[in-house]
């Protein structure tokens, strides 16, 4: 039988429930379904016999406009929380497995744990990754401050085998020595290029000043090689035993499926998940500064650097705080687009940078506001001065009506795809909010006024509440900063 004919036979067998979707045949089916997906008239043709996901095979699909969803929530016998949002508008399913523990409770051990689950897909030991990749449902794992998320996106007919693979993999990961070695190598590669990202060493140094040497202080930027060396495989195992359990796991499924079939699939996939014995609520705030913040510019020495990397950070608010929406709009108006104030001043007018980013991170227990960017090394002092000037100005000169409208449009993104909806619900779960949180935030953002933006700027971003960090060649940076009346100190 030729390969094309075999693929067609496999697809037809799956559509008619003949059991050909057993592990091993999905790659051929994926090829057929990808071809269907890419056609202009998207549909699944065939008999009305139920498919593996319990949905009649004959259905016409039409892309829905951006919208929020109201999911159903249930709890399996294993203790896993399941959030379902069936949407029959396109033949795909997105599933996010969320562990509501991340870097704030695990530090570098959480990084390595996540990478052992889903780092380098080229690692030969990771048969689960290869299988998912073969069926066009690659696994993406990310660790954040408050959560670890494994996300898989598949065509509808292949969603069940993908979920059956990820469930046990996520809940019962006992990383082998090979997996952990691969995770360390991958983390070292990430660290080696971290200086090209906004959330690099200056960002990490500033977060430690704000939140201390544990908790959220370890949650931003990639770990250093020293931190990796100080974190043993036993530390990773201890984190796993303390944090990973069904009771702290949520599975979010969005897309073209029937709920009863997904629940049955998840019950089977999570039935034997380990239950942690030593879990305790993390101290995510850590040993943060109780008194005044340092007034000096912290210089992170990078001898021979051609660019300087600036991070200006301040404490924000936790998710669900009344000021979270206004801080998000403030960040969007100041630094998320080329037309925002910081980019206009530093990129368009002065030409010192390719762009300046500003973000407001509303976390489970705290918040962080950051301004970050790469600038010409010789212009680092002028760029830092301009950033501080613009942050001070917005308190007295809030966004104009047109600026405010653009900022709200950027901040109040409405999901359009199954994957985007799943990601928003996963974020809500990770930061300890209800699953109506994305829509609540959208409504709150749309009601923010210019006065609200000015108020939060004056409340959270005054000079005494800012941490200033610049990475570059200290022999050049320090004299220039001090000549501009900045006090300096060398940071690590």
C-alpha cells in the first residue's frame, strides 16, 4: 500500500471509529488533516458516526469573531480541576496543563523541572515529545513566576491521543538523569543568549532588590551558570515532591470536542498522578526590602559591551487589585508600541534605541512594573534620564484621548483562537483568579480614564520607589552616570 493511500485509509478508519487512531498511525492522519485544514473551505467530511471525541464527523466550521468564553469547571476523582470550553467553530483543540507553582516557590529547581518536561525537542530521550511532534501536536512547556504550563494544540481528531500522552507525562514526571542533563544544557543555552532579551541580567538584579533573594526575587530572567551549578538534581526532585500534585493541577481544554469524552480521556490520563506529601504554601514575597530602596544606579559590569541594557523597576499590584487595569493601560501607553511615549522619545526623536518596552506584571501575591530596553552604550545616561523624565511627566500630563484609546486597544486584547483562549484561562488559574478574570480585566481596562493613569503613575512610579539597573562596561558607564549626578554602585 502506498503512503498516500495508507494515509487516506487511516483517516477514514478514524472517522468511522475503526480504531486506526492507535499510537503509531497518527502521523499519517495528521498529514491528511493538515491538508484539510489548509483548504479555504474548512470542514470535516464523512459519516455522522461519532469520532473519537464524541462529535459527529460531519460539521461545517466558520471562524468566530474575538470573544471571551464562560467555561464549565469540574473536579476529577484524582483531584485535578478540569476547565472545559467547547467551541465548534474550527477543528482544533487546545489543552493547557497548569501547575499553580512556579519560580516563586521553586527558583532554579522549577526552571530545570520545566525544562526536563519540555525543553529541547531534539533530545533523543524524549519519546513523548517526538510522538507529539509527529502528530502535529508539539508540546510547549513554560515556567512563570506563579505557574508551570504545558500546552498542546492539536487537530480535533488527534486531541485525545495528545491529551492521553501529556496527562501522565505532566503529572508523573520523574526526570531521568538524561532528561536533567538535557535541561541543564538547554538552560545554559538560554542563559548565554539572555543578554539579547529585555528581561536579562539587569531585570533579574532589579527584581532581587525589590523582592529579595527568594520568592519573586528568583522569578525573572534566566538563571546564571552559578545558580545552575548550585541547584542539584536532588533539589529538582525535592521541588517536584513538594509542588506537583493533582490538587494543584488544572487542565484547560478549549475547542472542538464533546465534554463527556474529554472528561473520560482526562480521567484516564490523570488517574495515577502522584500526590505530594510535603507541599506548603510558598513564601513568594521572600525577604524583600522593608525599608527604602537604594538610590544609586546599580551597574552590572559587562566589559567591552557595545550596548547598554537598562531596567527601571518598581513594585506594582497583585492580580485582582483595583489598580491592576490602570497600571496595564499606563504600561501600554508608555512602552508597548512604536507610537508610545518612551519609544517616541528614545527611538524616534533621539535614535538611541530600537525600542523601549514597559510592562505591568500582576502576580498572585505581588506585582512588578518594568521599563526595559537596549540603548547605545554612549547614550545610556541620556536614555536613563529620558525614561525617568517621561515616568515623572505622565503623573502630571496623562495620556491624551487618542493615546488612551490606543493604549486600551493594546492592553485589552480579546482572544481570537482556541490557543489564545486557553492561554488566558491558564493565566487566570496560575495567578489565583476565577476563570472570568480575562473578561473582568477587559471591562476594567475599558473603563480606565486618563486621571486613573496619572494617579497610578504618581502612586507607584515616583523616584523613591524605582530601582535603576544598567548593564554595560562599568569603566565607561560609571563616570558618565556620575557626571550626570547619578550615584552608582556595582551590582552582580
